[in-house]
C-alpha cells in the first residue's frame, strides 16, 4: 500500500512537520519582558514583599518565632474586634436634651471619674472626682453606621442614574454609524476618554473644594467617571450590532432614531443592563473611597474614626461595608440572570 497516497497532502507521514510554537523573535520578546519585569519588581520591592510574606507563613505554621507581618496583622485584629455597637454621649453636649424623651432602648447613666490633680495652694497631688451624665444607646453606633451606609448607597444610585443620562448622548455621538460627523465623533470620544482618565478620588478632591464637604461631590465624581465607561461600552455595542435589521428599517424610510429604537436597542439592551449593574456595584464600593476625602457617605465616617484611633468603630464600618457589597452582589447577579 502506498503511504503517500493515503495522506491528505500526498506526502509520506515521515515528511510531516509541525510548526514550532515559538521562534527566535518570541524568545527575545519573552527575555526582554522578563528583564523589564525584574527591574520593575525591584523598584516596587517585590523581593521584600515575598520575603516578609514567607516569614509570615512560616511564623503562622510554627516554623519561625515571630514575623513583622504576622505581628502587624495580629495588632490590627485586636484593635478592630470586638466591633463597636453601642454609643455613649455626654448629656451636656447634646443640644436640647430632654430626659423625658429618650431615644429607643437608651438610658442615662451617671459616670464618676477620678483624676489626680495638683492643688495650687498646698502643692500636693489630690484625687478629684468628676461626675457627669451620659446617654447610653446600646445600638446607637450600629444605627449611625446603617444611616451612613444608606447614604452611601444613595450616592451610588444617583451617580449611576446621572451616568446613564450623560452616557446616552455620548454613546450616540461616539458610535461611528450614528454620529452626525467626524468632528462630533472626535469630540465625543475625547470627552469619554477624559471622564475615564480622571479617577474618582482625584475629581472628588476638586469637587469638594467647589461644592464643600458632603454627598454632592461624591455623586458628581462617581457620575463623571461612570459616564466615561458607560459611554464607551454603549458605543461599542451600538457599532457592532447586527446591521441587517437596521438596513431593513432604513429601506422603508425609518430615520436614525427609529432604527436605534426598533433595530439596535433590542439587540444591545441585555449588554446595557449588565454594564449598568456592574457600574452600580462598582459605585457602591467607590462611594466608600471618595468619602475618605470628604465626599460624604460611610467613607467620611471611616476616615474620621481612623484619625481618632477609634479602631473598634472602624471594625464596625468595615463589617457593614462587607455585608452591603455582599448583598448587592447577590442582588445584581439575580438581576443579570433575569434581565441580561
């Protein structure tokens, strides 16, 4: 039997040759990447990170006496837990305090503190007793954190709504097949790139100077950055939508708006919903970050408690953020599976 006759190419099996998966150029590129990565790793102290992490792992399994990383993590854990739940406030600092109208589950306690002070007449140290009244709310700080988390969620919701409003015309003008002309296309693309290039934290810093401390700066900072992402994603989906339904509508005299409404949006709406839910989820997390610079929400409370070394309060805030993001992630997954 002739072997060459049975082969698809008419050549004997011994003459078959598989192409090499990589060549000299690929090896040179890989070597260059490794060299650049090595020097970049030295600049960002990757070697020190691996060394400290290894020491921490060895200390955790008992093969090393102590570790800087493990000691630091232990100190953080001891400071954050147990989390703060109750809240105490001196009644003298509460404006318009009414003993007969206390908040739910709260009560007033009399606290005595003893403090040694120098008597200027006798020049002797004497123990002075200071008595004050405090309003004790067993769930007071937990309620305060819940209110701040609600404000954070509201910031994310409004930022996402404003981003949708801003990104809709930007997406229309950024799509090659729907933009009025090249000048508008270039301008829209430039605006989208600008919005995406400026991080939320940076824009929040300047917006706090313009609008003052509070949620307004947070809403605008998140909305502008999100509008850049949504405008880019929406425009790309509009450009890649199937052209056959659009051609059919144009053939019967439909204008661009009707073609968009009846031919493009039914195709891209699932992706639009998925993008928007992702941006909402991201805005909830970023609303915490922009709060660190005074843009409202739970981040502002987190920064204040951290600066005052109230680490138990910080632990409560971190748990609240984790639970909120976890619940939102599950809700967003359900919505994506149903509508996207």
